[in-house]
C-alpha cells in the first residue's frame, strides 16, 4: 500500500518504521516546512495519509488531504470540537476519515473494561470515581484524548457523574481528570473508584509508542478503499 505521512515527529517516525516492516511504501512526507507537498503527485498517489501533528494544525491538514483526494487516518488529539464538520464531509461529500484517540489494541481493550466496570459501579454509589493520565512533558493538550474517551465511557454508564473536569471537582457530579506531565512517559491512564474502606483501580501503561503506531498502520490497511467516517469499533470485534 502507498502511504503518505502528515507529521514527521515522534509518531510519524515510528509509523514509518512499522509501515516499511509491513511491506508498505512511504510515498510522501508532509511536515510543517513543506505544506506544498499536499499538491504533489506523490501525495496524490497515496492510498491513505496517516496524520499525527498538533491540535492546532490537524483540521487544516484533513481539508488539504481531502482536497487532494486522499483518505485520512488520524490520531492527533485536542481538535475534536470540529469533529462534526468532518463527519458531515464524510456523509455528504463521500470523504474517508478514520479517527482514534488511541490506536493501541491494549488501550481499546482497556476502553471496553472501563465501560464494563462503570456499569457495575453505577450500582455502588459509595464509590467515587476519578482519573489520572501521565504523559511526557512535550504533550500540548490536557487532558489526553484517551482520558476524554475513558471519561465518556464512565459518563455514559455512571448516572451520578455528568461532566468531566480537569483537576478539580466543583460538584459531586463532576468526574475529575488529573493530568501529570513527567519526563518522557509514553502514556499512562488510570481509573480509580474510592470508598471509605478501599480503592479499585484499572490502569494501562504503554511501554513505548510502538502499540499506537502499529494500530495506526493496521487502521490505514483497514481504511484503504473504504468510504465514510470510521473508528476502532468498526475495525475491532470484541
Ligand atoms: N491516537 C493515538 O494513538 C496517539 C495520538 N497521539 C497524538 O498525536 C499527535 C502527535 O504526537 P507526536 O508525534 O508525539 O508529536 P510530535 O510533536 O513529536 O510530532 C508532531 C509533528 O507534526 C509536525 N507539524 C506541526 N505542524 C504541522 C503541519 N501543519 N503539517 C505537518 N506537520 C506539522 C511537527 O513539526 P515541528 O516539530 O517542526 O513543529 C512535528 O514534527 C498529538 O496530538 C498526540 O496527542 C500520539 C500518540 C498516540
Ligand atoms: O501525546 C501523546 O503522546 C499521546 N497522545 C494520545 C492521547 O492524547 O490520548 C495517546 C497516547 O496517550 C499518547
């Protein structure tokens, strides 16, 4: 498969290695310094573009990729206020877009476990729930996209919680997410239920970026030739 990379930072470089190992070709690399690459024949020849850039630049990259007729797989976080516009483009203009706040298979198993535990804990109001995410000091957004997905899984299932909040819970209905930035941590997410007498915690701790990158390449393989708005639930069968 012919892959274009948009963003050649920590994730772009890890994805390149995994894509080459899986027998794919990297036909184009767009980084912040060569935006004209979107109009190149090499970029337009890609079966799919994999986009990992920044919260501020991702949406514009999607538009440029769509204009070039190339489907997008993206993992960039912190831009989801505009996701409705992307879904509309997929539905009305036949564009193809795959999004995941976290491409790791392990994290997606963790998402399922989180929802299952939340359903149980809905019946035990003596437990209060909170979350912690820990990432490297270069991360631009907080809370992480993964933490927001986990929070949504809790809010859907625990009736006594209505909104997630960053750091402080002002109301009993708030679900606080603590965001820690430390060294070069690839990503740790922990959900904790606390009562007067005990704690119940579930945790995912990424050893490196390899799981995220492999998931993104597998998602690109899944996306090529498809239409519409896609996500991990379309690709994984639990
Ligand atoms: N969904 C998932 O599974 C995962 C998601 N992420 C998310 O992916 C994003 C990227 O992470 P990561 O690779 O670690 O970050 P990096 O900062 O290492 O890489 C981002 C790269 O994008 C480049 N860039 C900035 N603006 C543009 C632009 N307009 N066009 C093209 N390239 C641009 C940057 O260039 P320069 O440095 O020169 O500014 C940099 O090389 C983040 O939002 C992160 O949260 C990360 C891991 C997993
Ligand atoms: O910025 C990162 O590094 C990561 N970002 C994603 C997120 O915001 O959830 C996924 C992973 O945790 C690494």
